[in-house]
């Protein structure tokens, strides 16, 4: 695979956009009474048709824009979501569970020391072959090292941290003549450097490296719309589009750079970091679709969404995550982000939630565009499919309810919250969030105790057993399907950490401990490191020789925080970027008051 086609290894899959065929001027239209003369409606339709053709000629290619989805979307009224009841009363005790916390620290050391022994400085690690690899032929930029540093700092691993810092000081180089993914490089490396700067009380080394990297990334924003290129050549400081997806920009890629660049602007007083990242949000806001729904792709030339899947998983997830976090990052004063967040959550509740047939689990679904063959009209098909990536949403909704959804102020929300603490919208989001956490935990109830990458939920008429299943699951001994994998993902434990901090309910620690034990039992490589599992329903498991960097950056960090006391990274003082790098909440005024806003 060429450098330019380097696959993303975190928030998106390698699937390509599935553009619909261009509209045909000869496509039959639905039957209608024949007017005796040209009507005003016909003239309006003709004008819109001409405008659509002009838009397509302006760079949209063969993609159809959503101008008025209207009744195409699933027409059912939202069902009344019933919150999962908390059984009895419990004592809120945020003191550390030292034994479990230290077990997580030991697991981190088992992962890190193996990587350091076999692959120090390489971007990725393969624990079975005891080797590292880089994302490009030109060399790596230390993805695993920088992704792990703030976890070491939080865990108090001074010796390991000292060696990692030495590598950053003496061996890290961004002068690589190759294409790196803009999104991944920003969330992992830039985010990791900035959080290391914060947690070391201002070690200038990390800020200098962050500025160097950010300056090399900035050219990705030099596009007609300001939407970023998907790739950046760090040596040449030259952006390039994602050729695998016809140059389209996924909404997650474009809208998951803001926390990092805005915080760097705050630290350096350089407005260009702020302006370029925030301009992306202006473009997305201006391209808003009816009902607030967001397809996974946007055309970077004309700044319009294209006809593509609407979902909360790969290529979309962190867009929704960052809407709330951008609002929180600057002290909850930038109301434009609050409005975008509220709009998006309303759309989710209106069109993207379902309830399972037996346990009544709340889950998220997808909408896929489909063109009818007999008349060319576009319809929408529901897919009862939920990625593990979506499991961030439960905790995010709960956090949003206690902040954006607080009836008086976030400070007035009790622990655990009472329904009277919330506005009606906050109550809705809290209940949905609590239920989604339970759904994600349910997907860990497999033979291995690990969750698959993707699950599908059964329709009411489906005679199959259980509420969800792994699509295309194959018998033991056959090559497992992609959906059956567990690649050490963090999203469920992320939500468990947030849920525990907001409620103090011990069940969230119990859920997290069960997940950790399953990872220890089935993913731990005796010689060092952790491997992904190819089929969560097959025991003994088969391994994939890959230890994702987000194991140490996210999964083990969130488990460590789950079992730590609540003075470690309080939620009212920090936001976590989508790679779990903590960044402080700051005021957008003062040194940054000159920066633009939406």
C-alpha cells in the first residue's frame, strides 16, 4: 500500500464511499395529475434542478446533495426511552480501589516494556513477532511513544517516562517525506504532546515539538472550502486528498482537530491555529441538513454533504464527541457549539435510535441511501448496526446532560444526579446515555467476555436468539469475519469512567473490572504486550499480531481513572480529546479574545 493510501487504524474503516449514480434527466417521476399549463411548483422545481446541475458542475462530480431529505428518513415517532433502574441505594465513595488500579498499572507496564524492548520509536507494535513497524517507508514519528506518555505521567511511572521523554528529545523527527493521516496525527501525536505539556506543568520540550508538528500540518487547510486534506506530507508541508474516497472528507476527520489546535492557539497566542480549525466548524454548520442529520462525507470543493451513510460510528463518531467538548473546553461560553450539539442530539433521538426486541436495549442505527431501480427515486434503508466506536456516546450523553442539560448550572447537579437537576432535554439525554452504556456492556457478554467490533440488532420479526448478533459469523476453524474482532478498543470503558464519575455507582467499576479481566485472560501475550482477538465468540481465542496504540493511550488509561479517586483529572477541569489525551478547560477571553468564533 502506498504512503498516500495509508489506512486509518482507529476511527474509520477502509470502506470506500459508495456514490450513487448521477441523476438522469430521463428518470421517470412519480405519477401526478397532469396540469393544463405550467404551474408555479413546476417552475420552482425547474429552478432547483438547474441549481443542482450547476452545483454538480462546480466540483461535486457524480454526488447527489441532500437538499431536502424530508420524509425519506424513518418516519416513526421516537419511542419513550425508559431508563435502566439503579437497584437500591448506594454509598458514593470516590476513593481509589488501589488493588484494581495497580493491576491496571501492571498491565500498562507489561505492554510498554515489551514495546520498548522490541520497537522503541516505531509507530506500531506486533507483540507476537516481537517487532515494530512504521506507517510510512520514510520512517515513523513515534505514534506509540507520544500516545503513551501522559498515561505514564498519570500512573507515576517515572523510569519509563524518563526514557520516553529522552526519545522525544533526541530521536523524534517530523521531517518525513511521506503522507501521514491528518486526523490520526493530530489526535495521537499533537494531542499527546499537548497533554504531556499540561501534565508536566509546562515542559517546553513538548510545546516546541507540538508547534513544529502543527506548523507542518497547517497546509492541509489550504483548500477551496477550508476543509482539511486527509493527508499531510510532513517534510514537504503539503496536503493531499484521500484518493480512496474520491477526495471526499469524512466528517470525523475534518471536525476532530479543533480541541488540539484551539488549545495550542491558547498556549502560543497564534490566531492561525484557532482560525483554521474553527473555520471547519463554520463550513459544517453552514452545510447543515434538514433534521440536523449528518452524512459521513462532505465534498471539500463545494463544502456540501454528499449522499452517503448517516451513522454514529466510523467516519462520524468523534464529530459528535467534539461538539460537546468544544463547548466545554472554553468554559461553556461559546453557545454556537452548544447549539450544534443540541441540534445533533435532537437528530439522533429523532432518527437514529432503536430498541431491541427482547431486553429492550437502546441502540444506535444507521441510515443508508438507496435508489429505487424502477423510478430512480431515493429512499433510505435502516441498518440495525452499531459499531463498538459508538460506545463513547453513552458517557458523552451523560456528561452533556450534567453540563449543557443542567437545569440551573453544572455545579448544581448532585452526585448521583436527580431528574430535577436536568432540563427536559437533559433528562432525555441522561436516560439515553445510561441505557446506551448498558447496551455496550451487553455486547461484552460473549464467550470471551470481549465485545465484537460491530453488532447487528434483530428486527422484531427475526426468529433468531438474542437481541444482537455478529453478521456473517462463521464456525470455529474458518476465517472469522471482520465484525467479530476485538482490537483492544476503549470506547465502552471510556463511558464507564464518565458514568462512574457522575454517579458513583459501583456497578460501573464492576463492569470495568470484568472487561479488564477478559483482556488479561485473552489478549495478554506472555512474552510481553497484548494482541487483538480475531473472534470474540471463539475460545481459546486466535490472535491478530497487533497491539493498537490506543490500548496504552485510552483503554488502560480510562481503566486506571475508573479505579482512581476523583481528584485525578476532574471532569470539570479537563476535556479528553478523542485519543484520551487530557486538555485543560480554559477561558476563550483574554489572550485569545481576538480569535474568531462561529
